[in-house]
C-alpha cells in the first residue's frame, strides 16, 4: 500500500465549532499573570509560538518571542512547554 494511501486512511478531522463560527478569544476575566521571556535563557526554538492556542505569541524583530497582550488568555501553556525555562508568568502591575 502506498504511503499516501495509508496516511489518507489515518486522516482525522477535528472541529470544535461549526466552520465559520469561531471567534477570536476575548476574555471577560481580568488577567492576573502574563508571559514574559528571559532573553538570556531563550534559544528561540519557537515551541512557545507553536503551542499557543490563541496565536498570541509572536516573533519580534530580534528573533525572540513575546505575547500580544490583547490576544493572550494567560493560560500559561507557553510557560509550561518552554524547554529552557525562559518563559515566566509574571503578575500584572
């Protein structure tokens, strides 16, 4: 059996909401913590970017990452997935 045929049989479709009905994340709760990157520890691997469920992590001009505050849900996934411990969840002032 051809590899593409095998892969097409394994194809799984996943949909949380009906197509076209998804809306950008807007939290009603105030965020207590936001992710902050330590550039000394960050190796710019992009794991935080890949795992962010809201697409809030962006790559900035110097190649490092940061979160767009309006899009960030403060879930902490970027912090948990960081291999280097470069992302900390810091309380808002």
